[in-house]
C-alpha cells in the first residue's frame, strides 16, 4: 500500500511542476510548441489531483506507520511544492490589476513627461497609460469613449496592445494565466480559453482562432502625447504598487539587466528593438537603430506605400499610408513634408485642401517576439 502513497506523492510533484513549467519562463519551456499540452494539463488539473490524491490517501496510513519520517517528509515536500506552484508562482498572484485606477489631466498629472506611454483615442476621448505601470499590471481595464477597453503590455516581448474585451458580442473578463513563447496569455472567465497578448488571438480552448477587436494605439513620450493631445487624461500610479513600478523605472530605456527584459544594443539580435508593421498578410520589421539614425523611412508593405517617422525625442514614432509610391516624405522639427505639403505627427495636413494621412498601427517590439508571431516577416 505504501507504494501507492509514494507513487501519488511523486506523481503530484511532477504534475504540479509540469503544470507551471509550460506556462512560465523556465529554462527551455518558452521555446516549445507546448500550449496545447499546457492547456490540457491546466483544464484537467483537478482530475489529475483527485486521482493522485486518492493514491496518497489509500497508501498514506501504511507509509506513515512503516516509515514515519519518510512518509511525513514526503507529504510535507509535496504540500510545499503545491503551495509554491499554485500561489507563489501563479501569474495572477504575482501581477495584479490596479486597485484604484486614477486618471488626471495635464495640470494635475504627476507622471514624468519623459516617460513613455501607450496612448489611445476612442470617440474623441483621449487617454495615456505609462509603460512603467502597465508593464507591471499586464492589463488595465478602462472605459473610453463609451467603449470598454483593456490596455495590455508584456515586458518580455515589449508589446503594448489595446483591445476591446468583447467576445461574441459580450463583455468578457480576463485574468493573466501565464505565457507562451515569452508572450503573456490571458484566460477568459466564461470559456476558460487562452488568449495571446501580442495579437489578441485565442490560441487554446473552445474559442481557439477567434481574435479580440484591436483599438488603435500609439507609443510616445508623455510630453509628445500631451503636445498632440492637450486634453488627454493620464493614468497615475497606484500607491499600493509603487515598489513594483520602481523596479521597472529603467525598463522603457532598455537599461534593465535581466535576461527577459534587457536590450541588445546591436541590430537583429533576440532582444534588439524593432518597429513592426503588418498590413494584410504582409509584415515588415524596421531596425530601431536605423530609424534613430534616419528618423524617417519610406517603404512598401503589401503593395501599399507607407512612411515610418521618429520624433525629435528619439522615442515617439508614427506610421502612415503614403498617398502613392512616388510620394517620398521627409521630417524636420517634428513635421512631415512631401513637396509643399506638410503634416503633423498625427498625420493632419497643414493645408486645408490636402487630405490627412491615414494612420496605421506600428509597434515597438523585441525582434524575437515579432519574428515568432510574424514568421514570414521581412526586415
């Protein structure tokens, strides 16, 4: 009987470690295509635990009578591992959403103007969310222009995305469940499907293949954002998480030393910064070092001419469709020029007779992340 006890103990330890290994950044785990296995283990976790627990109960009395130290020690070890893997190492017990989401206007704002933000506009309402804060929270729920939104960020991929949390026409709640290929994953409350943060796609579960509606967003410094949107509200720090915010104070500048969130200063390394643009089935990654040197890049993606521009602060970037392939843009003093036509960094024409430029989404990201989720990307 005692063999059943030890079989249950070893099985429980192995299962709990495996249940966490595939969805957390452990050696080798994030380079596997293991999300389906991870989802299977997670979905049936209570069945596995029930069977293994029954083995432990069946042989427990015999094991403790014959080898009390080994029996009690083994049970204690399994209990500690169960606690660590389900509480200390669980994603949603390591990262929390703001307990008090405060938004202030430019006059009341206390966030440094040099900070990088993810800014978005919905139905005329404007908000800015500092990366330093959303990088810890991973997601922030808000309502903007009458629409519910979730502002998400993954520091390991350097991906900032804004989505409408709407699934099949219904408002959905999401929790951080772990990561896959170094990208944060969220679990919806209704079907328990898993969703990838980098593109809002369900990658496991009942809703696999569906995507969340994406909301246009721009990454800039707060100073540049407020210059372009003086009426914007700005997310303020939640005092409860100040220590966590402080730990990310040098993240946006690429000065962190950790393997997961450092920066490669050379181009086209795993942790090199790129700006990614995807149009239709085509995508392209632009080297951040080249963009800083040239400030503006005219290119073509899926037969559509585009322009990518970097502001004078060397942090704020913008992308637009060009009127045609022959229209070559330049930039000076944060103004875009094409012949005699001039445009703001919002793409707004400074001449009433000339149409505005159409904005397109562009994302600053680690090269390993963009390449993983856009395997056919050009660079």
